[in-house]
């Protein structure tokens, strides 16, 4: 099982990680590419270092984001959480399925800090 976090705005990938309304936490079987469970959670208020610590408490192993600042990426990596940035818009199910199939299309990190 792999637990994947995706920042959301209006049910789609939020292009700026720190400004999301919710996080979809998706549990997936990496071997079969099957999504087992999805839970949407409201994150704590955004302040430096809060979201990486909170997602680590949720046992997240991977974050798929459109854009993320360098400091947040460092905090995730130091917590052993993989980060994929530059993902294009989509639902959590679409993004996770593409990631598990090895076909997640990523461009540039849309965050400039």
C-alpha cells in the first residue's frame, strides 16, 4: 500500500501546494495499480513547515503537486516523503492512476519560491 497526498481546490489538483482547500489522501496498491481508499481532509492553516509535518503524521509516502517551494520540498524529503512536482490538473484518481502506471505527465514546478 502507498499513501499519496494531493492538494485540492474545487476537487482538482491545486496548482500551488500551500494554497489548497483540502488534501486528498489516496491509498493505492502499487503492485496492481488499484486505488483502495480516498479521504479528503482539511489541512491546518498554512505556515512554514506545518503541512509537511502534518502530512507525515498522516503517514503519507508521496505528494503529487503542481508547484511547491524549495523549503517545503526539503522538509518532505527529510521526512522520507517523495515529492513529484509539475503535475498538470486532474482529479486525485486520474493523477494517482497515471503515477502508478508510470505515465504521470509533469512539467515545470509552477511555484516561484
